């Protein structure tokens, strides 16, 4: 009888230890954009940086395009540079939240790529 109880207890412990870790809701302050919003902004920034690497300078004045791309993305999302910096610092200081943001960035970019490929 004792062996049976011990086997049940050990089995339960192993099951709990091996079960997948549930994602807990992240407690994001009210003055910080949500993980989903930050992921969309970051996906747009990734695409802007990629485009700026292909077209690094404006055609007329030889001016670097990247700051203009950043302004475009931030204006699109109705967020200023200071607010974006504050939000980005928050996520940098909370690695679990930043990990979730980048997971969603990858999902967003994959979705956009699939949508783009459908159009071809």
C-alpha cells in the first residue's frame, strides 16, 4: 500500500514538473502600450529598417533615410519618440514581456509575409 501511494505521488510530481509552462497574463501598467500594440510597432520598425538598408539615402540630397522611416512608423501609430522610448525601456527592463513582444513580432511578420505571398 505504501509503495502504491509513493508511486502515485512520484507520478503526480513528474507530471507537474513536465507539464508545459502556462503563459501568465503580463501585468502591464496603464501608461505602457500593450504587448500586441508594441509588437505591431516593432514589426513596422523592423520592416522600416529593412527598407532603409535597401534604400539608405534619399535620391536628391544624399540624406540618410532611416530617421524618416522611424518618423513615419511613429506617426502611423500616433506615438512620439519620447513615448516610444519610455515604452521600449519598460519592455527592456521586463524580459518576459519583451520576449512576448518579440514572439508576437515574429508572428506578425510571418502573417504579413503570408498575406504578401497570397497577392503574388
